[in-house]
C-alpha cells in the first residue's frame, strides 16, 4: 500500500496517543515527525514500550550537547551514540572536563528541559545545511556532511539556539525524560582513529521515571561491590604492575581457578574428539603476511627483530594451526581434523581501553580449528554449538546468538561468502536457535556466529565465536586427498568457547560476586578450630580432605570463635567446618554453607563424599 503519511497522524488516532513517542515502520524506528511512504507494518512505540530507551537516550544526548555548548566556550560537537543501556557525546574542548563538573552539566540540562522549547527536525539541502553548520562553527559536523554529499537532504535538529546534525529518532517532547544521570567522562579519538584529534566523551543514561533512576543507581552500587578488580585483590587472585601494563600476573589462587576452567574446557573438547597442540608465541613476519593478518591487523601486533628478520608475537593462533595441518598428508577419511590450543596471544590495546581482566594486552584463548570436508560443515558446527551450550549451562548463563556477515574489508569471492553465510544460517535454523543478524560485522576471512552471555547483573558479554573460513585454506594452500585420489581444499571452522580465559574469569568473578561454585573455588573448605587445643584435630582433618584432592585451609589464629566464623564467611569459602570438644568427642564436624544461617553436624566421610559428588557434577550450588 502506497501512502505518504506523517507518523504523528497515526499516533493521534491511537487510544493512548499521549503516551506515543515514536513508531517502528517496516522494522525501522522513526520519530513522530517522520513522513513514511509505506505503512504496511506499523508498531507505535509508547513511553512504556521497551524501545523507549532508544528515544530517551538519543534525545538526552542532545540535551547534554546543548548544555556543554552553553557552559564551555569554544566547544565543538563531535560524534554521539545511543543504545538501550545509555548514551555518550564527544566534544573537542580547549580544556579537560573533570568528573566533578558533571553535576554542573546536569543542572544546565535540567534548566534546558524546564525551558520547554520545541524540538524541531529539519531536512535541508546540502548547501543550506553546510551554511548553517558553518555559521555555528561546527567543523567536525561539516566534515561528516562532506561525506554525505550524495544525499539530497541533510537531517538537522534544532532546539532553541542549539543546532545539530541528526536524523533521530527523537522524543516528541523533553517532558518524557523524567530522570537522567551522567556517569563518566573519558578520552577518545575522533572517528576512533588514533591519528585523529583527541575528543572528550561524556556518557550517561536517561529514564522515563525517577524510580528507574533509583534502581539504576542501586545497580551501580552493586556493580562497584562486584568489581572483579576489587574482589580479585581481596581474594588474592591476580595483580597488575607498571612493568607490564595490561598484562595480568596470576597469583596462586587465581592460577588455580584458571587451571580448573582450562581443565573443564579441555574435558569438553576431548569428549568431542579434539587433539591439543601448542604453537610458538613468536613467528616470522612472512607468516602473518601470508595469513592476511599483516594487512588487516598489524597495527595491533607486537614486533621484534631476530637474526635480521622481523618476528611478531602472535595475536591469533590460526596461522600456527594451518602450519600444523599442512605438515601432514591427509585423506578424506581422516577429516575432520580438530586441533585445539590454549594459546597465549598478544594484542596491542590503547592504555585508556585497559580494564582489569576484561580488556588486556595478553590473554589465553581456548582456541580450536576444525579442518573439514564441505559435506561435514553443518554437522561439525552443530557439535560446536552444543559444546558451547554445555559450558554456558554449567555456569548458569543464559545467552543470545548473533550471526555476523561479510564486512567491507573482507577477502575472497562473493560465491564463497554466500556459501559460508548460508551454511551458518542453516545450522542455526536446524537447531531452532533464534539469532540476530549483524550485517557487515564478520571477520575479514569469513562470517561468524557470536554468543552473548547474560551475567547476574543482566549485562551482556560477547564470548564464544564460531567462524567459517574458506579463505585461509587458499592462502596456505591446504589440501587433502579425496576418494578419486585428487587434491581438495578443506574448509576451516574457527572456534572459541570462553574466547579469552582471562576475560571469562573476570566475568565469572563479577557474576558470582566471588562466591564461586565449589569445583571452581580456590579454597573449598575452611576449617575453624574453636581453640588452640583443637588445632591437631583440625590438621588431621585437613590432611584427610586434601588426600581426596579437596582444597582446604585452617584458621590457626588465636582469635575468638565468633570472629573466626565471621572472617570465614567474608572470605567466600563455600564450606566452613567448625571443630571443638563436642565434634571431637562425637567424631563429627559442624558444617556451614557459605551464606547460610544454620549449621549441620555430620561425620567426616559423609562431608567428604558430599563435596566430591558436588565437584564431580560441577554443581552450581
């Protein structure tokens, strides 16, 4: 049906038109002032819809920009971004904004909102838009519209004296923003390019009620308590040093957890027929040119000169695995060949982007490459997806799936890309896995399936990835012998489940708030003797439990019992065992579960078997 209509006219006919803030027309989110030609699929968005956050955050970002322009003479507008979880706006400023100045900016934003000026959306011819932005002194916005010369009309937003380059979606009125919070100021590069000027980025979040803001502030307090850097220090898991920025030092407790996680992943892939390998940390530059990483990734790599040749620390394990496959002659009967590696990789990250274990410069990938025949692709990918599901369910994670297709900087033919993308879609559909299409975000060598896990704070983390690659076998001239005794190209499936053991551990620390499942906890039971006279019995129990492979500690201090109990509870150890005269006399132990308010007396054999059974099953609780 062809119809030119103002979206606002549809809103006026809605029974709750006062709550309507925008619409979704044929899947595209639009403002009420937008004119649409085809209204075959229309969904009106109200101030109570889930999509309201997009409108709230986008509009609030422009109120922020208007406030900064009023408060800081010479401020030049840069880029902005918005999503459900918040917004940011970047500025070029003659001086640095400090965190302490954010409340002042918030006050100016409130003042702007109280002025109740109309939000206008204009579409101007290129020359007129250029003149308007030039008059405002917006050099960076002019740079952006110069990239849009082919457009007939340039979208311009106007609010009082404030003018910006923006196509929406905007709220019909600022009255829908009932609360907001600016939460950070940081540095960034214009257009994300380190060779460009440094910008100042202010971020925040907007809400449709003060109650939502209160809940958000409560969540922020919880996030502070769960910060993996704070818990990591308290539990002596890892540390950082200026001598190796962005490169974690794992302490005994942290390395123990890392080993447990690695052993679990090794067990999962061993059951699926993977064979483990190890490739060098540093390889010749020629290898990285051959793989394509030099052209697509060399700015993020570390280099060293060795014997008058240039070598690179590996940022990925892929080329090494290609070399291993090429080292042997394979028949079609030998495929699939599944090579796995817990490989330490190095990638240069800007210092401002480093964030504990979540963003580092060296980390361990649980990497695997499957060399398969074309007829094996879908079965192998299905197997990988089931492995990922098993691992995430073990930790209690829900997850969502994203299919990323061909990017602009890709290599290879259209035909191969189409074939690869269709294979991934088919597997997802066969497994009835709902997925979101992320067009243009695939790897440079092939499309991929990404898994996003939801932690206890409902935050999303991209971890597992499955990538289909027809390109690297060509670059390395890989082959196998088919049933006709002819050489054929294998297809490579790249696979990682945690993605990075280090980052995954950081996520787990915050997800469990340091109170880990028994099998993963660095210390599984804390023995608390009532007095010094009970220390010998405590030592005997410790030895007995350790002989079964359990990780146990004893509080040997001379503190009072209540203090020891509180200390053990704060340490996040899953089980606390108290031993006194009564326990020794009855040959039992008094057991308390972490977080529990009561204790239970049981004999040592029962306690030991209970722990071993929970560990064997990798129970969450």
